[in-house]
């Protein structure tokens, strides 16, 4: 039989589980849904949880198992939540689609307008689960990934398997079948660790000018500041030589800076403000005082 997907297909699609039972790490969700599928008595369902943990995969697998390959395409309506979320989409697209789908539905499937949704929480994927899926893909694609590269991939993907698979495929395209930790860092857009550590070292010097110089270099090199904030957070949280109350103060500032960036604030000013507050926290200078 010809493969279902051509080999040029993105690996996130190629390795998307087709059956609910193959969705990894979401045991409770899988157990409840497997029972539900046996009766085809489906309530409305709301899947929630972090990105890349199997929500879309599970929804597609349910539809596939319920309708089979023939009917599947005509019974699935995917809407993009970033632009298709106005009331008109509900009034037209969704209601029209639901009417058609129900009118010709097989018996056993309940009426669609149930008063509430059954909610399913998807957990972030653990490092073990991520590694197993990644190693499976490596075997299938003939890639070699050493232990350090595997743990780097889990760390930079933060429980999001979609990200991990995408980084792996990009690295394989660029660097061939033997992939190292630094190959993965370069395709992920993660900032080299020594850059993040030198920013902290500059803050530890207590000199505003030194920190400002480091901040200016980071901006001039074009590193994304939101990514830097997230990596700076890791360094701060894991630092052995910073007292907890100082860590808390820096983390609070990191949160504020991240929010400001989302709201469109200037990257240089946010990073400089964050570095200044880090100096104040490290040297126990009350907020607002000039140092
Ligand atoms: N629990 C899982 N088991 C196996 N593969 C998974 C799992 N979660 C994610 N994947 C892999 O990651 C890809 C992305 O997953 P999926 O589209 O289901 O994420 P999602 O939870 O819907 O994320 P988002 O919130 O961003 O929409 C899938 O194609 C699949 O290859
Ligand atoms: Mg999804």
C-alpha cells in the first residue's frame, strides 16, 4: 500500500498518532475517550493544556476513528482561532457545518447542542515521553542523536513535542543525519548560554554602564529579547549564589518585562530596565533609588 503521507511532509504530520490509544502521556484522556468511542456517545468536548501536547492530534484521531477514512474529510471543520473567532463564524460556518454533519450522521451520535462540554486537560509532556517519541523518529529517519543532543532538545522545547519535532527536522535538513546539541540550539533560535551568563555577570558587577553595554550588544546582535528573558529566568532560578528573595524580585521584573514586550514595548528599554532591576535586587537597593 502507498504511504498515507509523502516523505516531504512535515514530520509533525508524518508522526502524528492516528489512533487515540497512541497519544502518549495523556493516559486519563485516552482511557475516557476510548470508552466513549466504543459507544460513539460523544459529548461536546473541550481540550485544554499547553501547546504541542496532543489536543489537535486527539481530536483528529477521534474523528478518524468515528468516521473512517472516507467520511473523515467531510466531517472535520478546522478553524483557526487566531482569526476565525468572531460571532459571524459561529453563526455561519459552525452552525451550517454542524447542521450538515448531524443531518447525515450515523445513529448513536448524540445531538450536538449539549448544554456543556466535557473538559479534558492535557499535561505538558515529560522529558521521558518527549525523548521516546524523538528517538522513535530518529530510528525511522535514520538519524543519530547523542544523549547530550537529546537532553538539549527536550530542554529547548519545554514540553512541546511539536517544537521538538520541528527543530529535529530543521536540524536534519541543515546538518545531515548526525545531529549535535549545538546544531539544535542554532536551529531553535535559542540564545547561546554564554551570552545570557555574561548579562548576569554584568549585572553582578553592580555597574550600570557595564550592564548597559552588554544590553546594547545583545540588541545590536539581534537576539530576540523575549527569548532572552526566558533563558535569563532559567539561569536566575537555577543560580546557587543568589538568595531566594532576590530571585523573587528579579523574576517579578522578568514577568513585567515579558508582558510589556507582548504589549509592544521597546526591546532595548525593557532589557535595560530588567538589567537595572537585577542590579538593584542583587545589591539590595530599594526600587526607585538611584545606585
Ligand atoms: N501526546 C502526544 N503523543 C504523541 N505525539 C504527540 C503528542 N503531543 C504532540 N505530539 C506530536 O506533536 C505534534 C503537535 O501536536 P498537536 O497538534 O496535537 O498539539 P496541540 O496540543 O494541539 O498544540 P496547540 O495547543 O499548539 O494547538 C503532533 O503532530 C505529534 O506529532
Ligand atoms: Mg492544536
